């Protein structure tokens, strides 16, 4: 057994982990930074083993990159979308260019984290080696740990059973001519991608979607009318008013679109139109098997994104689904016997492979229940059932109730959410609460001025790279003591309002994850305001409202903060010197600093 001591440990080598490492080293070059990742390559969800031929990001080139590092355009799809292979190569080169590769320990799964007197101790799976660190950044993201069904056992199966995380490493095996029929379980974006890939291989597909969940994905075309790009539209400041965001709830335009009668009509008409066009593009009305993929929420399904939001990334996506040999069944698996699935409805299905696109599990199982509670991370299961008591001095029940009323008042549209056939859980107390200020800093640690740990990536938006940069920089400044947080009342209000808002805004998705798919710009605004950086970076008011924001618009934001900081320090020194001079003392600068004389 060996113990390695470092200044900073970062768990995760994806978008957040890599930029956090680079940022820390930029601010403190002498820091001993170690990045730990369970895969054998960088990338996180875009690591090499997780790539497969039709894996495409739901975004066009120019919108999915760090602000100061343009992504090469070579390798895009015919409609200009960024592929998984492009992203992996981009992150690999980023790590190499910034000399991060030598700092990464691959094939290391952090199984347990415990607090020690001067930081944190990390224990890894399949190894006795220990890592001790003064500061810990957890950047595991939300797509690392598979969630596997517990309602049936795979022990009696004679067929391969994999999670969607393993699609990349298994794609060549599935391609074999011996594999004729594959069953896909789930309705997430990964399920849609898996079905498309399998149909492209000429496989027969059984697609199982449970009838008691949040239903099929809300999915929009990449372009409307052939020239209006969906991601570009969602990246405009106008969208921050058309999509009610708790981080953009004041001001004239927010008041018009969200609180005036005519403004709410305009907002509703916009989302009705987007939903209608998306449904037409998908062809739900063609009365074939694809009609079973229509979202369970009829009205404004693209707005609510109850089961998540997807974008058609390949031009022939819907035609292939319509024409393909696919059977869509709304049922659950009761049991598996050899190569046969018995469904609860009584139907049996023979299959050669079973692919579980059943979402993601507990990414913070490395922390025990007590530590999770202290760090403001959601407990899987009810705290009472886990034998825990809320040790926080904050009256969260009262704070949450006030936040609930606040969201209703600011956003009347969210006060009356659609009735779900199978709601995730409408009880506020059962929501998975992240008690993280600005989605990063555990409030209980902040109140004790403990700057030794932060959580990165607990906000799901359409522009991961930019948000990862902004959040990492703000978080690291706090950990270094360069910025301070507001008082307890302000932080608890921000956390409670976020949790109440995301639960109402995104329904089932907001209940179980920090979902904010349309809201990256409002979050960036809030962080930039904290940092004293201008986030309105367009040339005029009309451009500010209508021209899409790309990461490159924020190129140089760290330099801006550092320049502002230098000016503040110079002003402070000048004020001190002026005060001393007025007191009658004479001072001069020499090689040892400020001296009297």
C-alpha cells in the first residue's frame, strides 16, 4: 500500500475535470494537481471506449467548445453536427496542449472518500493505494454510473446484457451476423441513438418503454424551416425570457413574457408552434409504430421536456425509424429466461442482445450517507429510512415553502403544471435536493468557511463546455480565497428557489436531476455578475437579444477578471498611500516593499 499526497485532486477527466485542472494551474502554477478517472482515456461520456459510429452531439460546430480553443470543423456530419469522435479528439488535444496528460491517473475508480484532519482521503477500487489531498474537486458529471433495473434479474439470461454506457465497446460484437434481434429498454436520448444504430446495422429491434415512467423523449429537429437552427435559437438572450428561468426573473422583458397576459400568450404560442413543428417533423401522425413515441404530454411537450429533450442529429433519423424493422412496446420486463423476455403484460420476446438505456445512478456513492448530507448531495432513499436526522441548523422546510410560493408568483405558467399520468413525485420533500450554492459549493461547508471541497457539473445545460469553464473558474477562485460568498439567508434562498424552480419547470427531469437545458445563459449571467465581468457581449441591443451566444463570445473572460482585480488592488494601494500621506508620514518603495523614511 502506498499513499500519495497532492495539493488538489480532481475526480473526472471530462469537460469539467480538464478545464478545472487547467484553470487551477493557470491561477496557481506551482500546485500539485492530480486528475483521477475510471476510464483509460480522457473525455468522460466522450471517452474512446464509449464512442460508436452514429454518436453525435446535439449541437453544431462552434457551440460545443471551450471559449479560447476553437474545435476543428473537420469530421462534422452532413448537416454540420459535432460527432463523438470529434469531441474525444478535441479533449485529448486540449489535455496534451496544456500538459495535463502526465497529471492524469487513468483506470482508477474512486470508491470511497473520507475526511481527514487536513483534507480528504481517497480510496480506489481494486487497489490499496491511497490519495490524500488538501482540496478536492468532484467532476464526475451525471453520466458515469449506470442505473440498472431492480424489478427483474438478469441471472437467468443466456444473452449479453449491457448498459448504454457499453454500446461503444460492444458495437462490433453486436454487428455480427449472428445477432439478428436486439431489445432496447428505455426512452432516453441514448435509447434513440441505440435504436438508430441497430437499424443501420440491419437488426430487428424490440423497443421497450415502460408505461409507468415519464414516457418518450421530447425531440426537436436540428433546423426549423431548413435554416433556423434549434441550438442557435436556444442560445439567444431572447430564449432567457421565453423560457422562465429563476436566474432571470426580474426586469421589464421577463415581466412582460412571464407575468403579463399578452406576454404569456406570446410565450405559449411560441412553444405551441415549436411543439407542432417538432411533431410534424417526427411524423407521429402517420399512424405507424412511431406514433408510440409521441411524448405523453400533448401540449408544449418541447417546453416541459418532462422526459428530457433531444435533437435530431442525423438527417435520416426519422425516416430510418419509420421504415425500420422496429416494434415499440409500452411494457416492463418481468423476468428473463435464457434468450426470452417475459413482459408483465404477458407477451414474450426472443432476443439475441439486451441493451439497457435506463439512465444513470448515484455518482456520489463514494461518500457515505452522513457525508452526503453534510455536502448537500441527494440521498438515494428517504433520510428516515436511512436512519439519518437532518443535522443542518437551516429550517429547509420553511425555506422551501417560501421558495415554492416565490416561483409561483414570478412564473404563473409554472404555478399550474400539466397533470402527469405517472408523476415522478409531486412531493417537495421527495425531490432530490442539491444543497449547493451556484450548483457547486456545499452550503454547510461554506457556512464553516471550509473551502476544501466543491462539486462541479451539477447543472445540465445545452452548452456544457462554456458552463464548465465559467463554473470552474468561479469555484476555484472561492477555494483559493479570492472571492467570498454571501450570507446564509442569501445562499439558502438561492438554493431553495433553484430546487423549487427546476422541479416545476422540468417536471420529472427537474425532480431527479439539476436540469436546466434552456438556461445556460442565465446561469452564466449570474456567475459573471458575481465575478464583476460583463456577460452582455454583443455590439448592440438588437444583437444582444437575437444573435446566438457561442463560447467564443466569452474568450478572455479570465484575463478580464484578472485585469479588474489588478485595478482594484492598485486602487486599494493608492488609497492606503494617500491616507498615510495625509497622516504626515513619508513612504517610498524599495526592493523590500514599502518603507518609511
